[in-house]
C-alpha cells in the first residue's frame, strides 16, 4: 500500500498555491546602484567622488577637450562699476581675442578651450567673449553653492559640469590647465590661485603662464616681492607671474608663451 506523503511535502493544490502567492511581497528591492538613499549616504561618499572623476572624463574625451586657458575671478564683479576698472569688460575682450587667436592659429584638434567656474561675474564675462567666436570652446566647471553660482548662458550643455566636491573641481582645473588668467576676486579666487601656484612650485604641475589682471588690485592685496625678500618664496616664483592692465599686455604674454602644450600627469 502506497504511503501518503508527509504533510510538509504534500502536493499543493491550486488553491493553496494561490494563497501562498498572495502572501509574497509585490515589490522588488532596489539594486544598489539605483538606491538613491544609499548613494546619498556617507557610506557611498567614495562612489560619488569617483563619479565626479569618471563622468567629466568621459564627456571631455567625447568632446576631445585636452587643454584649456583657465579664467578665474570674482562672481561678484559686475560690468560698468561706479569706480575703478571695468574688469568684466576687459575679461570679455580678452576671452574673445584669445578665442579668435586659437581658431585662427590652431587646427580644430589642437585648439585651446576656455575654462571657468561657469557662474556670473568674471566667469560669465570671459565666457561671453569666447562665445562671440565659438560657444563650443567654453567649459564650465560649476560648483553647487547656496549663492552666486549657477551656469551662465554662454556654455553648451555638453561642456557644463556640476560638482559637489571642491577638490574634484580643482583636479579638473589642474588637469586641463595650460595657462591661468586671474582677475580680482575673494576667498575662492585666492584659494584656487595659491593652490595652483603651490602645485607648480612643488613640481606637481607643469610650469605654465600666470597672468594676474589688474595691478592696482594685486599690488594692494598681495606683496609677492615681500614674500621673496623674506625668503618665503623664491625670485623664480615671482618671475613666473605676469601682471597686466590691458588686453594687449595679457594677450601678448599668453600667445607668446603658449607655443606648446605640456599637460599635467
């Protein structure tokens, strides 16, 4: 006589199967790389940092952007100030002149791009000048801030980047930099300028032209000669900095020095 199967192994009737199916959860857990709660957590910080390296790397390679002239300066400066030089106008004129120079003098694959923070003030002014020649030569490395910083209208979406981490944004400035043009600015401008000068001084970055625009500003706020006299920097450190008050001065120095490109490793 055939034994009945044990209760736990008994054949399940269709009705039993339906009841069991109804008890199963009607959702699928999110995959880790789609789990926004995890991706925004402190545990995933290294993943977010890596994204701010790989995503710009992918887009820059796709657009064949290899080297750029960096424009830095205050987001708070505006055109036609009540007193003093109109640095926004000067940044626009210099951006346009350098853009015309690289379009005329370099093949498409070796042209210089023009990279700034992407926001208002000097950044918008320089990008405006470049866009008069070719908007596609502008690169914007924007940073998420509670005020002042948003991408201006002179940059194409393909070359507009949004960063959360300052150090990753600085990495890309350095990686692209073939020359620096620095207009008057505040804490952010000084932070970027002195970090770049330090990297060149210590051999972490290749030597490149530095143009500090506006002698009246730079002579008042930084005494580079005093640093050299006190032995805190060398005379060679000072000599690598070119001060300019006019577009002609800045353009002549940059177009002369940028005869070859040596990118940072």
